[in-house]
């Protein structure tokens, strides 16, 4: 399909959406779209696959505190977003020596059984981030549910089916959402000389330019599996 605004889909009312986030902060990368669903009255649940403590610099906090810090950043972010604490769960899958989650499809199945979603949102599998690839593999081992796969800075291949355009005011709101992840802001500024918020919004600006979106920013999604909702 040609790229369409996400509002052109005739989404069912009060749908149940599970954001299967490989790491804390993945939800925030598509925060404007999640706000669209939230304001519609859809039920959002966020499951964090692993803590990714390896993504926190030693200069930010003690190594033993890193996982707890990242989890608290996600709690704070979702409270700012407007979700209750019980909408968030941490699966805490064990990680390999590189800090990437070890595959455990049973853990994903248990979360699906609890959430009972009719739509799942997660990062694209064509991505240099190992955690993103493994999260998708685990999901597809146990489910044929329709999914929206989103594009982030490390996505390598992508087909834009749906997009959420947004303006500068929404970008400033999203910036505040992203900056709750203070450990990632510090790491990006030290290692990339660019803020975490800037890095994500740069991708959103690039997406809008590539698809000819009249708005300055857009979040992009590839439909994965059969989404049984008519297009407007």
C-alpha cells in the first residue's frame, strides 16, 4: 500500500494495544502515535522485554543501579504520558554478555495471555539492534497477531505503510517525553554529540521529508501480518 496517515484507518473502538518494547524508551520513540490511540480511548499496555543496563554509562550511576534506573525512567515517562502504573510490566528476560535479551518465547506468550491484545506495536526486525531483532523473533514464534513495526534510528530496511504526521507543538511534547530517559540523554550527548531527543526527532523529520508529508515530522509504521481493519 502507499503510505497513509494512521487516521485513515478505521480502527475498531476501544481496541487493546500491546507495545512490546525490547528496552525502556522504545515506547517513547513512537509517543505521538501512542497518544493518538490513548486519546481515542484504546487500552494501552507496555511490556519491557529487558532492562538494557549496558546502555547506561558508569558516569551516570553505579553499575548495580543501572537496571533500576532505566526502569524508573520508563515509569516516569509513562506517568508524564498519562498511563497508570499497572499499564507497565517488566519481563526482565536474562541478557547475554553483550546486554541483549536471551530469547524466551514463553515469557512473551505469558504477556500476550495477560494483555489479550488485538494489535501489537514493536520495533522493526531489520535493525542493527540485536534486542529489536530478538523481540520480534520471540513474538512471531508464539503469535500471528497483526502488528505495527516502527522505524527508529537503527532500522536498516523499511516499508512505510502508515504514518502519524505531527507539528512542532507535538514535537516539543515528544521531546519532554523522551527526556525522561536521562541516562540515554547523557550517553547520546557524550558518545554521539547529539541529544537523545534530537536523535529521535531527526528520524521523524527525515521520514516526513521522504514521504512528502506536509507536516515537519512523522512516525512511520510497516504493517506486519493481516490487519483486518478497513482503510478509509
